[in-house]
């Protein structure tokens, strides 16, 4: 369970964003967003408490490299949803995970996010 943790949802597909928001709510998390752009996600990061994030790798205003760098710098655990292979990032590898197109069902995304949160808490 997410137990009140605020979860940023950055997803360009409206149907998937709704499914993820429902899954976060069902897991007792607090929904932050959803947003469909990097700019929207960055704005929420600057104005809202965010305990973890679910990020699509290709938002409407472009790739999410700048967003994921900010999440890593702020030690915000996240799951990166992608349809293509991505190389591992060298910094803070326990705080994030890349999910392939086969793992994009909302319940699997939440399960992976809970795992990231657990690993981050164990390091603290």
C-alpha cells in the first residue's frame, strides 16, 4: 500500500493516466497530476510534495531526461514506462526502474513503484 504517499503521474496517454490514477487511489496513495508534459511535471515538483513518480518516457513536449534527472537529484523514487530499451543511469540506480511495454498494466506499475519505495527506504 502507498499509505498516503503523494505520487506524481506524468503520462501522455489519457486512458493510461486515468488507469494509473485509479490504481494509485486504490493503493491509498495521493494523486499528483496527472500531467502530460515535462513542463507540467516540473511545475508540480516545484509546488507539490511528491514522494514517488510514475513517468512515461515520451511526454507531449518531448523526452523526459530533464525530468528524470530532477527526480534523481531530489531522491524521488520513480518508475519510467517506456516502449524502447534504455541504458541504465549511473546515479542512484535503486531509486528508479524502467518498465517495458509488457509491464505497463497499472497494477504492475504500482507493484514496481512499491518495490522502488521499499529499496529507497531501506537505504535511509
